[in-house]
C-alpha cells in the first residue's frame, strides 16, 4: 500500500502493453517512484481482444475500479483511493499490431506502395525491394521509377529534381490505384538545403490528392537500400496504423481521460499519436525496450549503472543491455524483419530458446529447449498433470522453495545427476547470453523479469548481482516501461571539419539534438545526450559522420501535443473487430508463396566448369561473396550491393565466365577493373555504370583492346568487379581467376605489378569515372605512386566513389604478377563457412576456413574474444584506428559438450585466449598485437607485447555467430569475433614486397614481419571440377 493520491493534480501515468496474448496495464505515480511500492497505483492483466480498444478499455477500467476496492480478480493495487480522470497526465501504449502485420504478410493490412527514387544515374542495378523475399515483394511493391535528383556526400548536386517527370510517374501511379508513395533520395538524410525529398513529395501530393507520401529521411538514416526498405514497409502499414491508433484513442475518450495518448517506439521514447500514424515502423521491437525500461524503473534507487535485463518467458529468454543513461543499447548496423534488411533504430536484443515451457529431454545427453510447450504449459507440464517434462518441472524439482503446481507429480522425473546437469545447462545458457551482450569485461547487475524468472539461479558468472523482482510487478514490466517512456531527438549528418574542430562540431550537433528533443515534447531541464558516434569518412578530406541522440522526460506542462483528427469514416472501417474477422477469412483462403530457394547439397555440389571455363551461378556467387569479404581483411567495402547486381544479371540470363591464369596466351590483353572511394559513400550512392564507363573511356586512348579482365583486389566489393565488367551484357570478357593483391590494400601502388617492378609505371594510362558524366584520364605519369596521388586528389570532387580502368597487361605478365586462383579461393572459403553453419559448427569456422585453404600450415587462429574498444581517427584521407579484443570463449551453448578438451582450454585448464589484443588498421587490418595495461602515476599505460600477425599476412576478423567477415566500419563493442591470420601469397614475401605491403608501408617500420605459416597456392575450381566436352 502507498500514500494517497493528491486530488486535482495530474501526476499519474498509465502504461498499456497490447500484446498478442495479453494486454497489460499499470497506473504509476512517478513522484512516488522511490516509495516501497514504486508508486505503482494499480496493475492488471487481461486477454488481448480482437478489437484492441476493448482490451484497453477493460484494463484501464479494471485498474480504476481496483484502486479503491483493493486487489480483486487478478488486479494488483498499491493505494486505497480511487483514480479520477483529471489526475491522469498521459496514457502510453505499446503494441505489436504493426510489426505483426508485416511478419504475418497480411494482405488485408498491408497496402501496395510506389517508390520514386531521386538518384540520377545511380542505383539502377539494385531496384527497390531487390533483396526482399519474393512473396513480400509481390505483395507490397506496386510501382517504381528512377528519377533525376540526389546529392553527393559533400552536398553537391548529382542532379536537381525534374517536376515534369515526377508528374508523369504520378499519372502512372494514379492509374494503378496505388495510394502510398515513398520518395527516396541519395544522401537525403544530410540534405538540409535542397530539400529534394520534400519538394518531390509536395508534387506527389498535388498530383494524387489524399495519398500517403513517405520521405525516406524521416524513417531512417544513411544506408540507401536499407532506408528505402524501412520507408516502404512504413508506407505499406500507414492506412492500418491510422485505424489502429484511432481504436487506441477511442477508449481513452470514452473513459473521460482528457490527456495525450502516446505510442512507444523502439528506442525507449514516445511518439505522439499523429507521429505514430506517420511513422508506425518506429514502434517495431518496442516490446523488449519497454521491458528493459520497466525493469530499470523497478530497481531505481538501488542501481545507477548499466545493467543487463533478462526477460524469461514461456519459450524464449530475451536479453538486452540497458545503458547507464536509462536507454537500451541499439543495434550497430542492420536489422532484419520478415526477411527485409533495414537500418532504422532498433534495440540490440538477443534471444535463446529457454523459458518456463522449454522441453527437457533426458536421453544420451540432457537437453533443455529450444522446443517449448509455450502457452500450453498449464496442460502439458508435469506439475500441472501433463506428460511433458519442462524447465518449470525441473526447477520445481531442483528448488524446494518454489511453489508451482503439484510438486508430487514431478518426483522421480530426474535423478540427482539429472537435476545437477539441468541446473548446469540453464546456468551456462544464461551466462553465455549475458556475456555476449556485455560491452566490457566488468561484471554487471542482472535484472530478471518475466514469468519465467524463477528458472535463473541466484548467482551467475558475469553478474555482479542477480536481482529477482516481485512476480506481480515483473510480469507487467512492459506496461511499466511504457508508462515511463521519455522523448528523444536524433541528428545524423556529415560535416566538414576543415574550419572547425571535431569537438566544436560535436557540441553544435549535441545542442541541435537537444533542441529536437525539446521540440518533440521533452522537458528541457531533463534532456541529456545519450548516444554519440563520430565516424571519419575515408578518402574524403575533413569529412566525418556525426550521430547524436538526446532524450529526456516528457514535459507534461505543455498543451500543444497533437491528437489525431481523422476524416469521417464508415462504421465498417472504424470497427477493428469486423476488420479482424475479414483478415481471418483472407488468411484461411490465401496460402503465402515461399521464396523459391535452391536446395544445395554442399558435399555433392559441383560448379559448372566446361573445357576449362567456369560458368558462375548464384550458388557460386553466394560463396564467392563470403570469401571476398573475409579476404578483404576488414577493408574493400561490403560486397553486398555487387552480389545483388550480379544475381539480377544471372537471373536475366547473362553469362559470367572465369578462366585460369594458367590458360592465358602470352599475348592476351588483361584489363583491370576496380572501384575506389569511401565505403560509407558506397552504402548510400549505389553504383551505376561507372565501372564499364571507365573501361570505355580508357580504350578511347588505349590502342589495344582487352581480351580478359581481372579485379584490382579480391578483398571486399572489388573482388566481384571482374565478373561484373566481364559479364556478357557488359564487355563479354572472361574474368581471370586472380587479382593484384590477394587481399585488400588501401592504395593502388600496393599491388603485385608494382612489387615486381618490371616496368614503371604500370598504372598509366588510367581512366576514372564517377558515373555522372565526369571523367579523369591520366595518359602519362612518372610513377605509380604519382598515379595514386593524382587520382586521390580528384576523388573527393567526384563524389568519393568512382570506377577505375587500368591499362591492359599481357597474359605473360599476368601469369607472373597475379595472385593466382583468388576467385576460387573465395569460393572454397565461402563453401567452408556455409558448411560450418549448416552443420552447427560455426564455433570451429576459422579452423574450417584454414582447412579449405590448404591445411593448418597456411595460417593460424590468432585470437577469439569480444570487441571491447574501437578507436578511429582521420589522417591523410584514410581512417586509422584500433580494435581492442578481450579474450573470451566464443562458442555457442550447444557446442560446449561436443568439443574436445584441447579446443576448449589450454594445458593449464584455463581458456586458451586470455588478456587483450589490439588490431591497428588503415582501412584494412595491419596487425594483431598482444597488449597489457598497468597503472603508472594514476594513469593507464598500455604496453605492446607479442606480435601475433602482421602485414603482408592477412589479418581478418570474423563474426563468431555466423562465420562471416566484419569490416572495419562495422567494428563495435560487444561483438564476439574470431581473428584469423592467413599467410600472404609468395608474391608479397620478397624483400620489395614486404617493403611495399608490409609494416613499413603502413608507417609501422618498428615492427618486423615474420610469416604466420607456409603459403599454399590456392586450389583452382577450374582444375578441380573441369569437364572436357
């Protein structure tokens, strides 16, 4: 019981969580948050109704009644006086309605969408929804067009918009009866002057009155395809969102509550009703966020530090990290929903198959989950008279203090050894997921919420303490979190640091974020900056990307919060129950078509190689792409967009050929293809035809026409360029199975032809195009270093993303200079990764990769652990930095008992990788060096120790969860990684090769190169699988 509510004061907040099974509610008085009852006036849980307005009305009405009458009928109460409507300051609602519409692919809730890209000549090879599941694409995408418009990273126009062509597209959209339109412009999130998306949207609204128009910049930040995907989904659910939000508001009005109604978004803050109706996608994944925020509220006064929130339900355990600022840590890069890749803000939550209903099997080995009886636990669990052994049964058996069901019914289900094994497995699963989510080696408090919290032991490794909350409160933590949501404002922009320091710019942007939060409804005195990220843009002088988010408490003194006033609609439209019945009929009669997917048996699969020509297909491409990024040693940019382009080409019937360098005639003319520029620009300004245009421009000044084409580097996105340029629809040339680096390097002079130095310069004449009509040709240069300097000087004025064509070399030169069989090597690496995933042996993926590359002598697993620090700075147009990795066990839960002892521990019985390493990088990884820290005169001093690996050997960082490469722009705190060292090609281990591609080439001449192992010439797919016909 708490103190009485002061009459006449608006102090109460109502939080409601509308879930798929239950609707939870809580009435909270924040002014009494430090009281023993946490200021919780009342709480209630009721089944979710078909029409959500009824469930909301039921839960609020029940709480109002109970506040005076006391606990009754499943209602919890904290004070003994009634609640009057004039005491309620706000109602905040969390919902899964919108995300479920997408996940369930509900044609009745999802509208068809038209997409207008403002992109000029760019992105044509990756059309809208290109990477969506086929059934989702067919359901949602109704029309698309690529139009004039878009900006470069420095704000310079790619081209201005053309209102005439926009109006032409509007006529086509109108004719198709489409009422939702997305406008997406290149670099629109930093477009504060031209306002191209806004101008285009105004034209669309004038041409199609009453249509919904979504500007992509309102939905997400930099990342062209991912932002567009999020905007399309958002546009598709707009009509349904308006109806749903109105159904949320109606019961509030009926109950006489004259207060604003807010919807929770997934970063722990609120949206006004009108904002949620415009951007319903921001509510996706808000449930876990509300749970974390609710848990933090329940322990306030006890904890004022970052904490891990573990929500144990009936089937899964969701774990998230709540930062010291009270907001959840967000995902670093991309999120995935229903097979659609997006980049909008989303809490970083990981789940494991552990809950109260998890099925326990006691066979040769005891297993817990991931299968679960779910909501059927009260019928199927042994303690309730059922026949299925569940985690709840085993916990009751293991802990005599837990009173759930009938203890007598579970006796004998497990012997003492079985109970001990069960407790060990549960403890290990929880400890493992907690360690995965931690951002530093320090222990953190762990807060348990959810109905299955009783499964967790009182002590967990990695937890400074384990806090079990009262069940009646923890079971409505989502509603509590909803009631206390704050207000945020975010700024994500690219700024020049030429005339101002980074710190000065950061201070300005922080103030701008604060002002945005205040404008959105936050109380100025409570607003704080909660997230800051600064990322220098490689190859772009004095440019950095700044992301700042500020958040604070809602200012209830304001009276300008908008409530929705919709146009009059028919009764059939408003009544959600009728709507839901219609959906059910549609679902019964419509079977979703699964995406066609080739079922490949990895062991028996053979690529198509005829008469020593390899004809690449989509399976080959998937594997090659994985391998290219691993060989990129952190650089080279993601090959994702280029893989999409090649897949589109293959599906159109284009032919991609690869030949062995061994088969090149001496007089062959081998062209070189490659992109240069910033990976950050590459994710926003998708490629056009700059690569093929560069080749055309070069051969205007080059007499000799090419017979073959080779990639400048195999690492990253450039590894696919020879196949794109050489495809039958482009230059129709066979790609050579090799490259000039065997990896990725940051400069053109770090290539094997320069190492051999048989003639100089090799790289002139050279042509460089930006895909937008601008061409640079260097017909003559004094050296390859000078070629690099000239191209870099022009690069930033050409949008920091260009295609390059280098002069042809002879077949004889190619055989001598090229790092051989690197497309094949990528294929074998990719196959090894996919096989590891399919066999659930990702924990051993690095060793599997080495085996695929020729055996353990070709390299070493240098380290396994967790990224605990990332530092970046911009110098001389490149991003330099360090990645700090703490040694840790990175295997998954289910692999623990399958591994031999030698792979788990050292001879001392301790984990094999202890301490820390750092990986310095200059776009690409340079070295892996053991480091130690000590305190000297009160300051932390770092001392370098053993050099584990060093260029020109390849130092690549692999995601321990999926076996794929992590690029240097993607390094972030908390990632579990494997650091793999691969011995460099013998092309790099000569004295001159080490001087150019070794530590001296990266200004680290104080280090001495020592090979990691023995170089083994990569296997050739052509040699292995050729069939002569």
